[in-house]
């Protein structure tokens, strides 16, 4: 398994985001995440600008694994990017 940093831009109410986090937790993968809908003001604007750099449609979850960007809960792609 590769040791690539994993970051998730998610929404606290999104079922696909929850599925992504659960899959990573089940695989004991360390990851950082931001629930964008829980942010406010300038902090939210700054994070959304970051998301748009990776995913211009700004949809969730936006998952960054190393230098690979995966949009949506695509378990096979996530596992491949992690080397699982």
C-alpha cells in the first residue's frame, strides 16, 4: 500500500461522502477531511476556491490521493489510487 496523503472535501449530510470516509476507515487509511457545509464566511469561500482547483464543478466528495483527484464515491478508483 502506497503512503500517499489523502484529503477529502465533503459535505456533512452527503451519503457518498459518508461512504467514502467509512471505506477509508475500514481500510485503516489515515485521511484529512473538511466538511465544507459546516464552514462559514471567508473560511468557506477559501476552501471552495481550493475545491474548484481540483474539481471545477465543485461536487462532493472531491478526494485527493497523492496527485490523483477522484470525484464521487468510486470505490474501485479509490482502492487503485491507494494501492489496495
